[in-house]
């Protein structure tokens, strides 16, 4: 089971159970909720920098 950190809220997420995912600048990001995914998609540079 692969784990990732939601770049918006910093919550640890199981990649297989993630509420969503987005690709940005060659990296794939996983999200705990559709709210976090929407925030990331609106301004990915803000969250990918963290």
C-alpha cells in the first residue's frame, strides 16, 4: 500500500483510496478529498512548492 501526503492539507493518503489525483510538472499528487483536489487544481504552483 503506497502512501502519499496531500499537498493541500498535509494529510497522509493511501494512493489507492485517494479521493482524487492531479499531475503537475511531472509529478502526481494525491488528495484526501475533492475539496483539496479543487484547491490544488486552481493554484497548483502554490501547493506543489511546499
